[in-house]
């Protein structure tokens, strides 16, 4: 688990892209997770 | 002001008119010269009085205005003084802002984005029949997002090792390094060395700060029957269907090869066949289904052939696995329940090992089928009001491995029960303590105390 502020918005974009490939996320899931993390940042 | 004077005059005249109208007037209704002069004199004295009053008002107003002007001037002076006093601080702030702006501009490396993450581990193991030992390792993870759809990912492992007296060294390993490209919403392709999408442990659970116990389940231990990583190409993605979801991952890789000469390993698979020893490639994949977001069930397979050099036999290898995951916060238990189940079957075609007897254990043939799995339940009371209790996690795992009885290796069957308590010092830092009952058939039992401190960064 990580706190949203532990990464910047740009870093979260990279991390969630990695997450998308590893966890077989759909494009919609990818987008929503990035949005959530940026809003929580 | 003129209007006011006029109104006053009219009022006065009206008043005089009324007064005199009430008096007895001469019958002829004419005003005498004397009366006229008196009226005029009265009127002029009233006008003079009004003028004096007006003069006083004007004087008062000009005095008040002068005071206001004085106050404004004083304020202006104060502001100027403050500006002069703050000027150095403002200049410093502007300089600092400029340096921050320059730093931010320097940090922008074109359109690519880079992230270093990873995890570090310190451990202690005290196992029966072996010397207790501390251990340490670090696994940096490098991620480059080269564009909207391209990602390069790589993980290294640095671990202290000691082969023998005077032979301490640091082990360096390339866990994975691959490039992936998102083709569309549902398809991603990639190539390189990647964590094998076979069951769930290797891809999703093996990092020490994610793995809930200090060691790996038996199918991924020293008598491994499942791959951790592969070198090849892959295609993968996910598709939502109403409220459910499917995911898939298929790959072609160098595949495992067969140990043939070492009697302690003959018949088992070498999954570190990263530079292929033959033209036979393994193909495999995993298909998962999530009826609800908290539950996933999946089937994995890998098929390949192996014909080790000088072995003279070509054997088929089929690996299959089923896995199940359930992770959910339950109000009824006030915490997160995490249940994982994996079962793996390894079927290797029969072969004759050490056919000439030169290795000292053949000729030997046996039914080369293996299977094993693990069931793990973890509970974290994350809804508790007490922070100390909220950060605790209780874990229990049963794992099992069944090996061919007629194989030359000593171990035939192994079963373990492991109970652990974790304390989450930070959301990505955990201290684990666990005790393990290790029941072996063909070897001495080896219960163990395991401690580990793991942090994700």
C-alpha cells in the first residue's frame, strides 16, 4: 500500500501504467485509478 | 447653496406675510416707507446670518479635508517605507522562484517519464538442522514511460550470499526487463524477460513487502514446480463484461529444461533456461475471471518440450494451475480478509535417466508427475479504533508439495503449516514474525522461526 502523496502526479502515471500491464487492467480502470490518485494528491 | 438661500428668503417673506396678515393692517392695504425699510433691514440681517453660517460650514469642511489629506499622505509614506524595507526579501523570493522554475524545467526529460521504485529486505532464519542466519537484499525497480502507450520495466536483485568460508559475495540478478506496448484498450504486447503469468504468486505476490509471510510457498521453493520468470514475448489485457471482468495473458518463451545428470535433481525442471538450449519453445497463458471485483478465479497452463544436449530424449512438459483470490474489507469482522489459493500440476513425459549408469544412479525411469499448492488466509483488523491493533495482521498458510517417490532425490513429500503476525510500521513497511512446522517425507523435519523486515519504496 502507498499513500497518494508518496508519488507526484507524473510518477503515478508511470506507476499505474506499470500496474495496467501487470494486472491486466482495462483502459477505463487505468484512467479512473490515475484520476483518483491525482485527486487524492 | 444658492437654492438654500432662496428657499430661506421665500420662507422669511412668507412668514412676514403671515405675521402681518394677522395684524391689523391699514385699510388701504399699502406698506409705509418705514415699514418697508424695517422689512428690508430684517431680511438683510437674516441673509447676513445665513452667509456667516455658510462660511462657518465651509471652514469646517476644509479643515476636515485637510486632516484627511494629511492621513492619506502619512499612509503613503508608511507604504513606501514598508516597500523599501521588504525589497530585499522580495528580491530573494523572486530569485528563489526563478531557481525553482529552472530546476523544474531541467527535470522535464522530453516526453518520457521515469520512476525508481522497488523494495528492500532484512531477514533472520533459524531452521532446525541448519545454522541460523541473517540475510539482506534490495530490489530496485526501474520504470520508463516512453510515451502514452510504451513502458520499459526492469527489476534487479542484489543479495548477500556466502558460498563457503572466505567466499562471500553479492548475488546480482536480473529479475525482469521488458518493453510493453498498449495496442488498444484491450491488448498489450511485449517482449523481454518478464514475470511469468502462471498462477498468481510470481507476478503479483512475490515482492517481500507484498508477500504476507517471510518465505515463498513450496511450489516456488528449492524444489520448484512453477516458473517465476521467462524470456520471450507476450500478449495480455482485460475486458469488462457488464459487472464482471475477464483478463488474459499468453506468452511464448524459451521454456524450462530438464535436469538429467545430477541425482539430486534428475527429472525436475530447470526454469532458469533463459538462454534456450534447443529450438523447442514453451507456450503458456493464464485466463482469469472476476464475477465481482473482490473475487478472481483463473486457469494457467504451459506446454513445451525439452531435449537436453547429450540426453538423447525429447520429453513433453505440461504445467497447469488453478488459482483463487478473495480480498475484501468486511464490516462484520472489522477488517480486511485476504484469501489466496493456488494448486499446480507438473507432468513431464517419462524418460530414462542415466541410461548407461555412468552417473551412478541409472538406468532409472519413473512416473515424473509432481503437484503442490498453498492456501493462505490473512486478516488485518484495519477498522479497529486502536492504532496498534489496526496495524497488526494475522496470517496462516498451509503449503504442500508431492514429488515422485521413485525419483533419485531424497525428498518425496513436504507439508508445512506457517503462522505469522505482521506489524505494519508504515503503509509500505512491515515487520513479520512467523513460526513454521515443516514436515518432510524422505528428509528430516525442519521447523523454523522466520523474521523479516520489508519495505517498499
